[in-house]
């Protein structure tokens, strides 16, 4: 799928302008179904503070954006696009099964379906009472 470069630039701007020490080091940007871009930063903490991808899901919900089509995370200090961790892949799959995730595949940016990033996945909704 086509990589949303405006989305990457939005995450880059937040990562460059809002990072703070060890507390906020990664920005995420998500494209909502209605076209708007929502951004957020990670909350690093020893208790398991959320990654930027999870923070952006909450920020989007607070703005009434409950359908996200694409997401990207960017590290501060010019680290570029970062792939989501396993926890974020699982949450993204369960919340937005058709979301595309921008990842760096050996120097090439690609928008991959989240299901492709989590083969043989546990599907949360399949195991609810
Ligand atoms: Zn994560």
C-alpha cells in the first residue's frame, strides 16, 4: 500500500519538537478514517508506560476518532520510522484489524497490514465470553 508521507512528517515534527529526556522519546501519528491526523508521544515509565502507538489510540478516542486506517511511529534524535513492538502489534490488530502500519523494511518504507506483522496471531475477540 501507498505510504502516507504526510503522516510520517507529522510524527517527525512531534518527535523533533516534543521529545523530553527519557520520558517522551517516540512519537506516533495515525490517520483517522475521516482524514484527520492524530499524534501522541510515548510515556516511558518503569511501570510499563504506553508506547506512542498506544498513546495515539487513546488520543484519537478522546477526539472521537475511533477508526484508524494507518499509523507510524518515529523516534526522536532523527532515528526515523520505528516498527511497533509486539504488544502494540497485538493491540493494533485487535482494535483496528485492517490498519496499515508504516515500517522500515531494510531501508524501504512500506505500509503493511498489521496482520502481516503478527502471523498466527491471538485474536482477542475470539476468546471473549
Ligand atoms: Zn509498543
